[in-house]
């Protein structure tokens, strides 16, 4: 698939887009590379936004993927504040917001995702925030501090991380979740219960099984969240954290297959041999689980960047990886490997009261599918290896703390 002088255009300068640009040069791509980003900033890491950046513990140098000088030094034309409005696959060109048409030989779509919105009265009020960009994080940080109260709509990982950071900054925090438990869509009940207790013990109010009716204002700024039972939760700012949607509209309009994300194969290729897609905007195969899925994580962005760069440079594809994720809240490091599709049994190893334990999810044949590890790095690392090997292991052995994870993984 290599062409010495071929022009690669990368739409999206997030973690996936910035990484694939660097890998193309590392793998020997000689042709021009153009990297376009909608934000005014070079590629940077997003996970610290809800944690270290929000708390003032990180600076731009630690947030940036690479030094600003990297792109010019490696022949990557970095164009910031630029986004595409149309894709013409027949002409091999993209139309930018300025009306400019940019030709490509190969196109990599690294368009990421966007926050889900809520159709609520008052949703457009000042003080109603989301958390996707540095600008979002800065706006949220300015609304926090002693004497302030943050209302978070959505009890997922981003919402809980933001609540923990708000408490660290001296603000009060209340998390409003429509389900009966936090993390209902992404974690098992035992893990949800642990985090609920942990947040409550640190002063976060959790309002569960709650329906939001409207956001109310005082002096033209959001001042409260009205619930369907009539309760008004007063606040100084509202963070909407109810998940994300793939930015696949450009691909869909161009006739590429999209199913809640741009459909790709294990080489990050779409049905068009000239167009690849990577990161949060894709729906990709998961060989370990025999299905297609959309993943939102830095490890997935990096894996697909490797796939795309290898595909374009004619290299052997990288070995498939076990999906993994993490979340930092207070002094808790949660690490997750795998996905518990069709799990038949969940095994607890350790004691949640000690804030150091792991939950292993097994298939009916005792094959390890996923592990959720709280301050339990050995369980995470060994579990990730076992998932990749599709190891079968009885639940009783996983429960037995006298057997080391090294022995279990052997």
C-alpha cells in the first residue's frame, strides 16, 4: 500500500491523530503528512483534564503529546483551528470550514467523539459545562473552589472523577444519576457500591434513580437542577457527563459504513482502500470477543494508530491487544482489562473494605473475560495476560489469596 510521494491527510489532532502522524514517520513514510485539528492546540492528552489539569497539578508540557517543535522537525504540516465539512472520496479531497479543498492520497479519520447533550430547559445557560477539551476544563476549574457547589449530571467515570477533583479544590459536589447506581453501564454492582461508599465518605452527595426536568437560572446563570420529583438542587455550575457519541457524520455522508461509529477492520481500514479511521470515532472488531464494538480509551487510540500506520507503510500488523481502561479518583487507581460480555460468574479477590481488591469476570467455561482491579496492579497485569491467552481458570482459585497472581497467570 506504500507510495513514496503519497500525501496522507489526518483529520483530527487528538491522541489518535497525533500518534499516527508520529508513527508514520517512525515506520518510514516519506511522503507529505498533513494533520488537521479543530482546536487551537497541538495534540494533547485528555484523561488528565478531569484530574491533574483540573486540580492544577499539570502544566502544558506534561499534557502535550510531543513538544511543539516535533511536527515541523518531522515534516508534519500541523494545521490548527481547521476542520472538515465534507469528504469527496471520488475526487480524494476534503472540504474545510474555510471552503478550501484539500487533496489526499490517503485519508485517516481520527475525528474522536463529542459529549452527548440533554434536551432540557436551561441547557444553554451560562455555567452549564461539559468536559472534552482544555478550554472546557479551564471553564470548569474557574467555577470550583471553597464555597462553590458543582452538580454533575451523570454518574459515569468522568462525572465521578470531576466530583473527586471538585472536592480536592474545596467545592461541594452532588452527582445526579438516573440509574439506581453509579457506573451502571460500565461496572458490576460490587464496584458501583464501592465507589458510592467512597465518594459519600468524602462528602459527595449522590442522588440516584433521579430524573432531571430542567436547569434553572438566577441572574441569567444556572443556579439549580430541578428533578422530576420537584426537588431543586442548588448549584453554581452544572457538568453534563452522560456519555459520548462518535463523530462519524463526515464518513456517513460520504457513503462509508457507520454503525454508531465508522466501521473498520483490524488494519483500521474502511471499505474505501484510500480511507482509514482510528480512535473514538470507530466501530472495530474485537477478536477476543467475536464482535464489533466502539471503544473510548487512550489504549484503543494507540492500538488503532499502530494498525493504520502499519497498514499504510506495508508492515506486518501489530498483535491484537486486550482492551484496557483506567480511572483515578482520590487515592484510588481503578484498572480494567477486557470486557465482561456474556459473563457467567463474577469472582471477588480481596476485600473492598481495604480499598484493594479485584473482580474477575468468567465465561461459562471458566475463560477469563475481564478484570476490574482497585489498587491491585498485580491482579490487573496478570488478568490482562490471562485474558489475552483466553486462559480458563476456576473461580475458587482466583478467590484463594494464598495463590499468587504470578502462579495463577503461569
